[in-house]
């Protein structure tokens, strides 16, 4: 009897501990967050009048159902409609630019101004939505030797430029004045910054190919947390290459070596993984960027070696 009573007490005690843990985690912690992707279309080098050579970055227009894609190999910007139709393109070949000039980052403002970062230039180029050059952007914060890359806007129209060779983000006002720099080379090994995203609350997320992959900063530019080290496992990375935030504040991150697209909460909790190497729908071949249309909850994955862009609808259940 004593042994049976002891076992029962032990079982009740363990059950009480488990229930207390569930209550401590909150009412939603026990429910799995199921995320699925529904493929909408693929635009590749074989489709219509498009001939992607080396697509490397993309950006969703803030006011129009359009996607701008940097094709570094062809030295041009391609505009797609939200259903994958080609809306045209314009060249990034400009007088005085070196032969190595390649567009590797793009951002579109609310007024339709297109900013293009170049792998061989410390400045940004500006174009109208039709591709007419406006002139170099007067952004003195991009110091000589900086290599600007992918970009993002916040709700106030401030432009965030990832600096690929300095491990930081330079922030500019809507009129082009430098406001601040976020991150340093000493921020946990963040010697490079390959992408940046800003959520609806002004929190800033940076992606680094070294050290911790993701650094989270508040709207004042203070480091809040970091996660995603370069290690095996679903929460680790081999070569993080692109990130964006969806309408629910979740991070979508591509890994160019693991050939995957992963989803995290802002606190670093792993949620889902998609992809795997291949050229079939839903697989990836060197995914280097992801951009999200937060209004339509649609995301676009840019594949450098696959020479294509795949579009997916984000579905929650």
C-alpha cells in the first residue's frame, strides 16, 4: 500500500508541475501555429519575354500590386505584377559606371521613386517608376567604401540601407538626410549585413552571414536580442541570405546553402521550414532573397541559381 500511495503522490506531483508549466507559458503556448504556403506562380528564364540571368533581390511596391526584381547579371530592374505578368524593365547601365556594376538592392518609395544599390558603388541611384534616372541620391551617410545592399522602409518613410561590408544599417529620412546608424561590426560578430526589415511597430531586423544571423533592434536602435547561429538544426543557418517580416510580425528567412525558407517569431522561436534543393515548384536553388506583401500576405522568393522568382500565399490555420 505504501508503495502504491507513493507512486500516486509522485504522479500527482508531476502532473501539477506540468500544468503549472503550461499556465506559465500562456494560453496560446500549447497550440501549434500551423503555417502553409500555397504556390501561386513562378516567373523564370523561360517565361514570356523575361530572361532572368542572375536575380538577387526584390521589393514590393508600397502602394501598387507590383514587385521590382534586381537582375544583377542583366544589369536591369524588372517589374512584375502581383500575378506574375511582366510590366517592363529598365537598365542600370549608366555612363561612368565600371563594368562590374550590378544592381544588388532595390527599394520603392510611396511616391514611386526607385532606389537602387550597386555592388561597385558607395552611392545609391534613383529612378522614376518608369526607369528615368533622377541622379545620385544625396545620402552622405553612405561613406566612401561602404557597399550598400538590400533596403527597407518604415511606416514613416525612412529608408534603411544594409551595408554589406560594415555590419550596420544606415537610416535616412524621407528627404535623404542621414538620421542614424544601427549596429556595429562588434555586435556579436556582425561584420556584414546582408538584409534589413522593419515591422509595423518600428522594430528593426538585420541579417548577417557571420555571428548571430538575426539581430533585433527596437525603434530607438537599441539591441534587444539575437538568434540563429551558424550551426546545424532548424534554428541554425549555413548562409542566411534574405529576410522580411509578414503582416503578423513573423520573420521569413532564406538560407542560400540549405536551400530553405524558414519562419520565426520575433523572439526567435522556430515555426516552420519550407523548400529543399531542386527546380520543382516549392523547392529552391540558391534562394537569396524573400519579400512579403503584407497586405495580401503573399511572399516572393528570389532564386539566384534557379534564375526565377516563386510566389506563394501565406495561409494560417
